[in-house]
C-alpha cells in the first residue's frame, strides 16, 4: 500500500504549476536568485517541462512545472514528479481557486508513486506530497489506495494469485468493511445452479468458485458489481499461442476492478446496498476440460454451445449476471478483460462500454471525461444478436463470423440480464503497456474512478 502524502502540517518545498499566462506572475514572486536561474536556464512553461530551482547554500527553493490547460491535456501530468524529484516533502502551488488542478496533480502524484514490490525491493526513499489547502485528503487516499490494491492483485502472477488467493483477497476486503460474504465452490456450483462457472474452471487444480459480497442497508439503492476473475487463461482446448499467454495473469482484472470500486464505495460509506459477484476460475487443460461443441445449461435457463473454449470469460460472467439480475438492481456494472477485438478497435487506453440506457451512457461518458478515466460507448447492434443463435442450443458463446467480436460478446452478456433497471458492461484491458503520469506500466483498474465518481454523485445525498 502506498503512503505518498505527508502529514497535513509538514513543511514542504513548493512546486509551482505554471502556464504561459501565469508564468510572469509566478516569476515575479520567486526569490531573485531563483528567477535569475530560471532565466539563465531558458525556462519556458512548456507542458511537462520541470526545473528545480536552487537557493542559497545548495538548498532547493522550489520547482517549476509546465502545465497544459488546453483541451485534451493530461491533467495528471504533474504526477510524474513523484518519480523525478529527490526525497523530501513537496507541495503543489497554483493560482488561487484552481482546486481541480491541484486535485489532479495530487492524485497523479499518488498513482505515479505506485511500486509493485512483492518480489523485488525498490531502494531509496520516495518523495512525499503535502496536500494543498482545500483538498479532500480522505477522498484522494481512498481512490489511490483502492487503485493500487487492484494493481497489486493484477500484477501478481498466477502461482501466487490463483482462485484461492483471489478469494482470500476478496474476503479480506469484505471483512475490513463489515460486509457479508458467501463462497460457492467446486461441485457446490452445480448443486446451486452455476453450471457455466463450473464447466470453465473444473479442469484446474484449484476449484472454480463464486464469491458473493453484500454490504449496506437493504433499503438503499441496489448497486451490483460483477467482475471476471479468470486467474489465468490458457485458452482451454482452443489453446492460445505462448505469446498470447504472457499477460494472462491479468485476466482477473475485471474482478480486481470491481474490488477497487467496492473498496471506494465502502470506505466512503456511500448510502447504497452494494453487492459484488466475483466468479473465480482458471481456464486450464486436463482430461476434465470443457470442449468445443459441448452444450451446457446456464443459471438463466439458456443452453449454451461452446464454439470456442477461449471465449470463457463471458461464460463465467453469464451465471454471475443471472444471479445479480434476480434481485432487480438499480445499477449493475460488469467488468471484464473480455475481447481482443476491443483492443483492435480502441487500443489499450480507451475501454469500450455497452448499455441500453442512454441516460446512463451520458453519465458514464461525462464522468469519465471529468476524472480523466476515459471510455467510449459502442453499440449493442441488434442485427448482430442473431449471430449468437445456436443450431442445437439456445445460443453459442461465440458468433458465427469473425467480425465485431467485442459487440457480440456484449450481446451475449445481455442475454442474461432482464430485470436490472440499468446496466453497463466495460470491456477493459486492465493493463498499461507503458508508463505515463499516474499510469505506471502494469496492471490497472480502468473505469473504477469514473464509476465511483458517478455513484457518489447519484447517491451520496440519498
């Protein structure tokens, strides 16, 4: 867990966030020696440029950082200073009233400071940030800690983060917040009518399971989160090439994202009735592996033919979605590293989402823009739904053609949702291929911050 924020009363060296318009004013306020040094170095407030300003006796009097305030600017850009500045305590400064810029800088700092240290010690003391006046420390820490918890889960390889360990992490999270839990494991899945979860995970050494977490007052609005917890995906009998398996430890990023969002909600004590459903499996190969051409029942009552065993995530989600849908939640969100087609369409940084509710779609998009957690709506294109019709079953788990794979996967999930008042599915990547401010290379909980912002806005005053 990260601890990037210094005590509130800590003495700190200022970091001035500078734009072209504000630079003359800020320069005039600098000590004469610092201003002269900035001039000598040819400092210009270009986005992303920083300059450490020396004081007398070798001390550092402050830091200048060029901030871009234009459309499309990376508002987390200043967060990269958490990885560039020497140890010490720092504080962001900007023009009066620009609290939002300070919030992004502070959260960017916290998220940039993340290190995955389970297997490798990182030497050296990291710099810390003293928060500027007017910032909500508890909210910033809540988001940073939840995101970094999810990153730890995703970054951990499957030999240490199989279904047993992922379940333990989910139960520990629930215990921390006084939530109720239930786990259905192994053959009990068949007895309690979760045949698709069982079919996908039965070949693995660790039994498949469904973790069910409930928190909050029953009288509050019902918010249900469903996260894909495939701890490793070989592809099953339709085996992946080795190059496609290298990042399959992240195939449980949907479950980790649901857990991160749940942690934010419970830590904030938002007035919602929260339910978190996490199907956890490994898609492995053994004599008991499910096969192409098999037909299985589902909790919803649909019979499902297996057109490809590498389309397993939608199968485990189907049974979990059917369970969550039974109590008619006010909001239901689904998170899954579901398709490579989503990456082909939109790349790793921009997850597509699907919903039948235009008002919800507008809220998701606006909150994503507001907190810089971007998403893009793709259509549940009705004519493609028939591509999932089975010849000897109700439906097939893959379409009959090679196109629109992310859309047809979303349409498959829709078949298992009937009673939810509003729902959305997020086809996330769950991984940063390269390091950017606030987004170090490795696992990440895409969409968690935007949905926390949305849920907080909708229900905080309920």
